[in-house]
C-alpha cells in the first residue's frame, strides 16, 4: 500500500503483551529521557472489581518488549476516560469514572511516581457517568462531558480544584467525547453524529454545531474527537458504523468523510463497519509531507475499532492497516515525542506495542 | 435454594446445594441498612455466579401500601454476592482465572476457523467424495490441535548452547500441566494421522514430557531422578552407590537415553588419575554408553538433542535392531567382564544390558508405575505394537504387573482412549478438565473415529433433541457467559450450535446491561454480525426507555429513533409537549419526514414560529403560512386530541384576521368538525382539561363561525 508516494510497505514491529486485567484506556507519559519511557494504564481487575491507574515503564530496547510495573494508584471507580497532559516537567494525568468522579493525578517527572492527587466526587460534575474528558496543553484545565448533557470546565491549576458549568441541556442532549482546540475553545461530540463547537467567551450553548441526521437507520454516536494544533478549524471525529469524518468550521454544512457507511452518502472506503472507539491525527508524517498537504486536505488519522482494526486513514488514499485483531481494540495512543511508536489495548486483556520504521 | 438468616446489622445468606443439603454454605454480607429490616427480600440471579440480593428497611407501617419515596437512599440496598470463583474452569490446577481467560480468548480463532472450514468442506464433499478430502481435513484438524496446544504452555525448552553443569540431569522447564498433557495425548491418538505409524515412540516422548505430573500421587522415575540429582553433588565415587546404577536403569527403561549416557560418563573410571588402573572397566562403561547412544529407534526424527539412531522404514529398523542386539549379546558374553575389578560396575552394567535386551523382569524392576512399564515394553520388547486393540491388551498386562489403587486422571483418559470407548473419554475430559476441554476436544474425537463421530453427532431425545457435541458447546458457552469479560466470545460457540444456539444467544444478548454505553454498543455489534435485527431493535428500545427514564432524554430519543419505535416516540412527543420540547427539536435537526413519532412536534414548531411572526407584525404572508401549518397539524392523525383546543385557542388571531379570511370554507369546516368532536370528547370522564380560560371553547367556536361567514362571502 502506498504511503505518500513511497511504494514500500512499512516495516512494522509488533509486540503483544498479555495482561491479567482489562485495560480500559492507555496513554504514553511524556518521556523523561529517550531510554526511560512510561505508559499509563486504566486497569480493571474483574476478579476483585478493583480499578487502578497504573504507570509502567516500557523497555523499547529489548525485542521482547515488556512492561514493568512502576506505580499504581487505586481508583475508587472504574475509569471511563484517561488523558495525559503533554507537559514534560510535570505531567498531569486525568481520569474520569463511570460513577461520575474525576481524579487528577500529578506525576513527578523524575521518578514517574504520583506526587499528589485531587478529586471531585460523584454527582459533583455530572449526574451519572462522565463519558469524555480532555486536558488542555498545560494540564491546568479539564473539560468534562456526560450523557446527562452537562459540559464542565474543571480548573486544576494552583492549589485546589474548582469547576464551572459551561452548559446543561438537562438531558436533552448527550455528549460522549471532547477535545480542546484553544485555551478558550473546545469541541464535543455525541449521538446522531453531532459535533458541537464551544467558545467559553460565548455562553448559553454551542458556538456552532454539526447535526448529523438522527433519524437515519445508520446514524450513530461520536466516540472520539481530535483537533490538530495547526488546523484548529477542523474537528476529526470517529464513531459508529466505522465513521471517520472531518468537520471544518469554515464549511460547516458538509463534513469530509474519510471512512464509514454511517453518513448516508457513498464513502470512498470503509475500513470497518463497527464502532470506531478512538481517533487521533497520525503525527508520524514527515514534516516535509505535512507542509505539502494543502490546508483543505485532512491530515492523516489513526483509528482503532471494535472489529479489531488499527489503521491509518488519509483523504483520497487507501487506508493502511497496522493491526487486524480477532478482538476489539478499545484505545490507542501515539507517542507525541516519538510518533513512530503506538500503543494500543485489546479487549482480550492484552496490550500491543507497535513501532514503525 | 437460598434462605436468609439475619440478626441486627449482620445478614447471611444460606445456600443449600441440592446434592448435599446437609452441608449448607453460609455467605455473610454487609448491606449497611439499619434494623429493623423487612423480612421480605428479593433474590435474583445477576450475571454469572452473582446473586443480587435486595434488602429493604422495615417501614414504620408495614401494612401500608404507600412506600416512602422521600428517603430512598436509606430505604433499601441492592447487594451483589459472588458465589464461588468465576474463573474456575474445572481443570483444578490452573486456578488463576486470568490464565483461564487467556486460554479461552486464544481458542476462539482456531475454533472459528475450523468450524468455517468444516462448513465449506461439507458443502464441497456433497458434490464430490474423494480421499483427498480426508487428507485435507486431517491437516486442518492437526493445525487446530497444534494451535490450541500452544495456548496451554510451551513444550520443553529449546536446547541451550550454554555449557551445562554435568551434574544437572533434568533441565528445569516450565511446570507442565495435566491439561496440556491430556490435550497432547488426544492429539497423538486422534489428530496426528501421520504419527500413527510410530505411535509407541510418540508415547515415549509424551511420558518424557509429563512423567512429573504423576509424581503427586506415586513415586515416578522423574521424582526418583530428581531426588538422586540432589544427592549427586555430595557423592564422591558414584559407582559405589547402588542408587547411581538404579538411576541409570530408570532413565534407560523409559528411553531417556541422554540422561543414562550422561550418568554413565560420571563413572569414576573416566577420571584421569584412575584411567590407568581401571582401563578395562572404563572400556566396558564406554562400550555400554556407545551402545545406548546408538540405539535404533523407529521414528521420523529424533527430538532435538536426543540420542539414538532414527529409522523411518520398518525393514531398515529391523536390520539395525538385529545388529544392535547382536552387539549387546556379544558384549554380554565377552571375556572382559572377568577382568573388571569393580563389582558394582559389573553388576550395574549387566543389568543395563538386560534392560536393553528387553528382559521383562528387569524392566518391571526399573519402572515405578504401569505407564512407565508400558513405555518400557514399547521401547525394548514390542516396538512394532500397532493398532489400539493390541496397545490396549498390553496396557492391561502392565496394569496387572503394577496395579494402581487410585489411577491418575491422565491414566484414566489413556485407558479410555486405548479402549476406544468414546463415552469414557468424554466423561474423563468433562470430569477432570472442565467445559473448555470437552468443547474443544470434541473436534479431535470426531476427527479421530467414525464411531465417535456418530456418537457425538447423534441427536438424543434425553438431551432435548440435541447432540452431545452441541450439549458440551452450550455448557461451555454458559460458562463463558457467566463472566463480564468473556461473554462476548460465547456467541462464537452458540452460533455453532444448530438447535439451541440462537435461542440462547438471544437470551444472552438481552441480559446484558444497557446502561453502560460501551457494553450496549458491543452488544449491538454482535447483533449486526449475526444479523439479529429484531434483537438489535429490541435492545435499542430497552436502551431508549432506560435513558428516557433516567433523565437522559436526548439519548433516549436517539435510541428509540434508531429502533424505529414509532409508538414510544409518539408517547414521548405528547409527554414533551408543553415543556422542554423546543430545545429537543432543535437538536433533532430540520428534516421532519424522518423524525418518526416526533413529526407532530416538528409541525408544531413550524406553526409556533409563523404564529410568532404574526404576533410581531401584521404580515399577511406569515399569517397565511401559520394558517397552513395549523391545518396541517389538525389534519395529522398523530396530533393528540388534548392539544386541539390549545392549538385553536392560540390561533384566534388568525381566525379574526382583518385583511382577509385566511381559511377557506372546507378548511374552516374541518376545524369546526374537530371542535365538535372535541365537545363530544369533553363529556367523557377520561378527558384531560387543558389549562385554558373557561370561555376558550366558545370564543374559538365564535371566531371560526365568523371566519366561515367571511369565507363564504369571499367565495
């Protein structure tokens, strides 16, 4: 499969690491040194019903790449969403729970241990589970969304923790995913392939919104959103029926469909027909190529899906499948500092580490 | 049957198992409800082995019908009790639940692949029957068996190149499991058709891998060698110790040639300072060691690092064996023995030669249990044993020589296999190794023999018309369904069950919780894969109602629309009318045609908008549009009766429009008819009075009448 004109298939190293617990989500921790890398796991032990945020160090030099348990913070509830700020000096880990609590953990960059922790209990932010969270760049603000239709911005900078309710639809709208675009703006997604754009300077509702058609049989839910720092006007969204689309604020009426059958029209390709659980812009594109991609084109994106696909999709190109597993891939993360490395968690209690060359 | 005992604050659940009602299991649990506790409590099965117990507080007036809804948090509590360990697969030795799940996950792909191959091959074989079919099928079964086998742990470690300690006899390898041993045994007999010619040698290898498993209940060669290995370090002149010679005989008897040779080379005569005066003795030891390492074996290839010379064809092997035996006899009768000064060495070596010559009583003395004797017979006395019948006879003979009071489960399995008794094999698999083993081993059994194939596929009335194969798959699927992390693989097994599978799959899917979005979506994904559109639609309805009830109205409407549930959407539309509806309609998008039961709300929204414009100014165009919207609303059968009067009352300004009558004669008549219908309905006792001024009806009637008059004049 061609990739930006290069005819060679990518050399790919895959290591599968069985775990004895279910991994709900995982993230890379910003590296302390090139040889000392850590991953954060949201683990759920079904035998003891215990949940934890675990930090593991990963040995990428060793071919039989293994995870070494490094630190563990016991979570009172099962974790629904996990995000890590990209601040190498003081990484912030935010975890929301299915019970509605939010936990913000401050890691020490030297030893990758958790120094301190602040929490907001159940029912403080949302009635019911928190379905999506996102930390801003410096880890000082966290936006939380839920099925209850509330949108909150939690301030975790400084000494304490405080929050502000941005919107409450009283259950009329539900939100399942969120992503910061700028210090004042963020996007949310929800049922009916809806994507909303929020500007904290404008109150009383979303600043702009894209309504997919709810009533179609093939409608679905947005599960994940990503916004590229260089293209703040475009929301990349992934959801049901293998749908991956980009919604450009400058052309709000017509989204650009990268994959999927869910949007009604005949798409260029369909990678997967089931839920796309996570989308992220694939930063593993060389800088030269990035510049050559016109601003109207959507940047390459990586997706993972319920039917076990981990792939890179690009507008107008054939998708590159990195993994095709017999079970679901629930979450993945691209290492921001070293984007050739990808880590993903599989439904059958295991983790896969991929390095692209 | 569960019963409950309770004293203040502490409650226990007593379980009376039907098979042993005298030994009840008592499970204490905490519920945090302060006494008095209501004697009534509700017990139901939750997922898997969990019981859901609802404990209620005793209300002050226990007879009162009204329950106290004000203080719900203290009114009762639902407690989930886990009974037993969820991961107990029945194998007994793999008690780590995560390990069991790993095996379960790993076996999905090979099982599914084999089923799909079976289906496509049976479709092919209907068209043409050929012998190539069988060969191909066996290759598939063997591939399946090897993949499953690889999940159960690794085979012996690869030969290490490091310099080994000469005094280490048994390499430390991963502890083998009975499960793997049982699987390999079935693979040897049922799946691996190519090894049928050297079946005895396969059993030799099998025992070499798994002899340690028998150590738990009785002494084995493995355990004796292990004991001797520990003492070896402390021994100075090994050849003086009778246990040294015993160890060599033991290892040799079951064909562990490399251990025997290694031990022989520890003989004191090899030491440089003694080589001079023990030359003949050393020559004899070395001659025996060489003979052992040159032993002819009939097998395709030697296991890595093992000694012995392999022969694939029977004539070559016979020739080599004759020659080898002649060499042993020659050595046995040689004059060198007389020059051997060390008595123990001479005795020991002579006894070793007897083993190699196949002396039955020496073999019996050099083995611990009947299985080892059985293997020794294969190696030294009857290397040409073929056919299960003669193998079975030999096993019986060995059992008579070395009887066991309580046979090991692997021995029972082996006797079942040798006796060609499918029922016994099934019973042993099920009893000793649990539902996973039997569901997967059935594939090997059916491939192995036509008789087993018939027994397992025959539909039985006592099983409700299903076959034994299906029964065991269903049992395994139940086992998988009982765990939150494995229920998703149960459909693979259920869909391979022709009779009951789909029914149970529906039940499984309906039982999954709908409040957890991810589980719900995974559930719907399974429906999509197996084309269970009806189930999928029902689950969406359940999710819709759940969300609606719990206040997440938007999600509720979303799921009901996905389920095309017009009925409930209509009800919701009526409920939403009057409050909150505008925000929701905004979210629904603009296309009213596809909005299902919410069509009424869409029309009402349009009507309200144009009416608003009318109130803001006096534009006739806007008024005309509002009037059209009103007619469209009133014509629509989905508009509920009770909203007719408020709609008409809102439209009074339209009826009294100054410039021209906005409604023509038939339109006004339609509205008058509706008004008449409404007046009749008002007489019925179940009519819900709208919150309007009392003169509303008459003023609407008057306005309509005026409009009618003007319309007629206009016309």
